[in-house]
């Protein structure tokens, strides 16, 4: 399964590669990383059917994760990738907005990687 992680924090790539090293090594999972919404849309335009799941931070400079979510749902309606939004702010308004734009799930920082692995297994069936 190919996962696109969108987050402006540069250490996120290292964290994911460490936490999922066994799954990456076995070929169960592979990751691509984008550090902005614009970079994520560019990646998706070049690899339209490759990504199965997108994990996107909400609060990023430039295009927010919510705006990215809205654009992905508009431009990639079929097959839609699963999209999980990630934020440090677990407020109800942000949650409701993410869900209204078509998010499949909502995660809060700091990420619980054990819980994320469980969600990946049940959401996409790795």
C-alpha cells in the first residue's frame, strides 16, 4: 500500500520511516512525503492512481490541509483515496469541517503510531 504523508514538519519523514521500518522492509507499505499542500497536489498529478491513503496535517503554511482535502475530493473523485487528517488541535469545528470536506478519519498529534497501525489495517486492509 502506498501512503502519501503531507506535513510541513521535516522530521515527520524520519518518524514514519522509523515507526514503519518493518512494514517498509517487507513491502507491505511504502511512503511518499510532501511538505506542502501544493507539493502533494503536484505529486498526485504525476502519480494519479498510485496513492491509496493520504495522511495530511491540517495546519500548514500556504495551502492548509483542509484546502488540500477539498481540492483532492474535487479533482480525484474516482477512485477516491482514503484521507486521514492530522492536527494538533482536536476541536469540534475543525473536525466537522474536515468531515464535511470528505475526510475518512481524523487523528490528533502527537500521533499514536500503534493506533495508526491498527487504523491502517482496518481502513485499507494491509
